[in-house]
């Protein structure tokens, strides 16, 4: 074998080894975030409203029965996979909510289980601030509007708010579809919600949403439930996916592993990191 061929063989071998190492690093899950230091107390309940569209009423009776817990805050933690620049990474996340008012997102993208990129996002008092690896985004009206839709989209993990918040209403469409109307500043925004005809469980939650601060048009933003898990006697979607219309396939898969309801988040929601 010539020197050139040997060099090529060594180079290819190194590439194969590096590719294998890279693949392995993307298979290792991070450790979950530590449990929130407060536990869910006994939740007060109220009756399920009697005037819901038929598929919505069936959905709520399936996931929680005739009595609805009154949820004011939620800390939702888990792990998943996020696609960034065409590469899908393991991740861990924690979403902290004041129900229907604001949130904080903590997301860590990992490699070999160690943080590679960190994201801190807040939506408080109607304003969004995103601390991303590429920089900070804030004071952007389209991102504020997009964050409001995230607030309500993530409420599938504290679903009673959709029937206990007086600002929210449901409109009938057909036997497996309903329109969810949520507050948005001085106005409102609609979601289209579909339900599985066999199980009655929520299938998809979709809205038209701004993707970037300089987007010229809104894109379809689709959230889909792939499975269900019980937390505090309520069934919530897990895993669930998030996708943009222009990307074709989901960019995120969220698997919920821990939920704490009605805990004190007054300071935690303003903090940074875990």
C-alpha cells in the first residue's frame, strides 16, 4: 500500500471513530433536574362546566373526571430531544408557570449527558426575554405574541386552566374538533384543537404563530400528544412534540417526568438556571 493510500485509510478511520464518538454522545440522556423543593398540596376542586362542546367535555371527563382541580402554578420538569441546525440533541428542561400569566423556561441541550448549550426564557407581564447561545432577544412585539401562545400551549400540562380561567372559552366545531380562544394582550388568539375519536384524548393543538422577530407572516405551530401520563390524578400529554409548518417534522420531543402544582414560584419564576 502506498503512503498516500495509508494516509487516506488512517484519515477515514479517524473520521469513523469521531463519528462514532459523536453518535454515542448524542445517545446519552442527561440527569433530570433535581425535584422542586416543594410538593404539590391537596388541590381544591370545582365542578366541570356543563356547557363545554361535546369533544371537550369528553376529554376532561377522561383525564380528570367531573371535578376539576384549581391550579394556580406549575413546575413541569422532564427530558427530551431538540433539533438544532439539523442535529438532534438530548436535553433536559423545566417550565415554571403562573397559570395563564407568565412562565420561565430553563432548557439545557447536552452531549454525553453534560450541558452543551443553555437557554433561559421568560414571559412575564406580557413581555418576553430570551437568553440564547446566539444572544438575547427582548423588546420584540412578535416574540411577545409568540411567547403568549407558548404560555397557553404549555397549559396542556395544567389543563384545568382551560375551563377555570374566565378569560378562556371553547367554541364547537365538530365531533372531534374545537376552537380554544385565549387572551392575547387586549385581544384574543385562537387554537384549533383535535381529539382522538376512539379515546377522546387531545391529539393536536395548533395556532398561527410568529417564528422570528422579523417574520413577515405567521406559520402554523403544531403540538401533538404522543402518549399520556398521570400526575396528581390528572392525565397529561407525555411525550409530546412541537413542530413548525416549514420544517416538516417536529423539532422538539418533550417527555414529562415530574410536575408540582400550586407551589410557591414567586421568586423562582424570575430566577435563572435550575
